[in-house]
């Protein structure tokens, strides 16, 4: 298998189909271009340890696009700690109607993201060089804020909640269900609601599944705001 060949494309098509997602030839070509640039730049800067074509198809591309099932079309999406562009760029390729903000604190990775966006001629996507906790809701907010290996659940919530729209959701992409992180989150939710205890303002839902082909364990922790919580923060 090589990046962009028929087997590589079929792997992505069939992998996404198992989750009720479809992809067209133009989108497959964009993923191929993205993967090729990833490999090229990875020889210069450390972007990923996943370099085999099959692993890129499954563990980067398919893995990144599965959460699209939980993100409505035309959503404003914030990819917190985007790194080499996962999951934000594959999600944007699969659903062009998303408006995407890629956030990362590494200037080298920011340069790569800027290059890929220009190389692929993707519209309505921008790159922000910043630490998540330094972002302000005066700059932008998100309908969905997603992270893939960004941090533990509690830190992700604290950083992301101030940027979340009233009816929005947070999605933390994990491997095996993060039991300890969820238990820590649940313990916080029982405390008094304050302007700094964002976890107490959220419900969570856990979705578990296996990646196609590799059968690696994956989980999504999906958090949404509790009804009428805004007026109760003191």
C-alpha cells in the first residue's frame, strides 16, 4: 500500500462507511495531498511517529473523521492543540461547511498547518498560534471544541469552556475510556457551581468503539452544557 493508491483510498472509504460516513474522490485527493505533505515535512520537524501509509489512513485520517458524526454541518469548530492538523483538517475536508480554527502553541507546527491550508486551497479555516488558556472569547467562539491527545479531561474543560457557544459541545478524543479522568470530572461536577468550576456546568456522554482494521480501542467524551446554567454561576 502507498499513500494515494487505490488500496489506500479504499481503506479510507470502507473505514468511514462502517461509521455511516461517505467520502468523494476530491476529498480523497485532498487527504492524499495532506498525507504526502505530512511525510515530507516530518523529515524536517517532528510532526508524527505514524508514518506507514496504512497507519496514516487508519490512525490519522479515519480516526480524525469519525467524530464528524457528532458535529452538525456548518458548525464553527475549534481544534484545540491541533499539532499536525488532526483532527481538524480531515474533518474540514470531509465536511467543507465547517468553519475551523486550528490552535497550537508550537510555531513549527503552525508553519506546517499554514502551508497545508495554502497547498490544499481550503477556505474558512485559520491557524492560531497560542496556548489554549490564553485565548479569549472576544476573538472567536466555537459550536464544537475538539481535542485529540491535547490534555487530560479536566484541563481541556477549563481551557475550552470559556470559548464554547451556549448550545455547544466539547469532544475529547481518547484511546481506551479514560476512567480516572472521568471519575475526576464527576467528582468536580458535584461541587458548587462557580465561575471557575466549569465541569459542574456540563453533562457528559461516553462513546466507545474500535478503529477499523487495527481494532484499536477509541472513545469520545462528549460534554454539553446543562440547561439554564449560565445565570447560576456566581
